[in-house]
């Protein structure tokens, strides 16, 4: 199974650490679960006993951008018995992961696996009830995350560049 590959093209969190957040993901059943990079999650309260790690859950359709984060954990694979491509990486259940708070003017790229719907240049991304941003034809439906403004290829992978909160 191929997982989403996420590229942090112009994310403010790469330079401003106040826009980073440490998260632990919990699925709809309240259980710790694995999660792909490129996921959009709702930032919750601190986990009991923690001062830095917050609970991350699936967003709701009306979750404001200020409560959302893009998951983009460094892809570290400990199994060195063979080559592991980025499309094989998934964040393990129960592990602390890195989230980038969404900020107007940011930009990131995802492979097609990272979307709910068919991504294409000129389409918008909105918040849904899944961790994958929902592809929409216009900005008039739901909370808009951004717009796909470019499509580019690197090797065998096609990426869709998203301008955040336009």
C-alpha cells in the first residue's frame, strides 16, 4: 500500500517553531492509531500528564484553520534490511508526531494518496470529517484549507502544491 508523501515547500513552521505542535493521534474510537504524513488533524488539549503533547483527532467540517495542523513527521525507518521509499512510511500508533499549524501564505505538496477526491490544479481543499483534505470545485463549501495551484513531478511521484488559506 502506498502512503502519502508530504513536502513542506513553504511552511512557516520550518522557520518559526511557535507554529509547530507535538501531537499524539487518536481515531474516532478514541484509540491511539497510525497516521500518514500529510494528514490534517484537529489540535486538542494537552494529554493528561503532558506539558507539550496535545491530542490530535479527525477534524470536524466546521473546525477553523487556527485549530488545524498538517502532520509531517520526519520519515525515520529503523529497518535497514532493505530500501524503504517515502511512500512506505506511516507514523506508528502511540508515537508523538510533529504537526505544522496552518498559516495563511504557507504552502505544501502532497501526492494523490493524501486527498479525499481527485486533486487537480485550480481545485480547492476543504475540511471534512476525515484526516484527508476534501477536494472541492469551489471555495464556497465548508472551511477552506487552500487551493491547488501547481502540479509537479519528482521521479515517479506527482505532487499537488497547495497554497494555504487563500
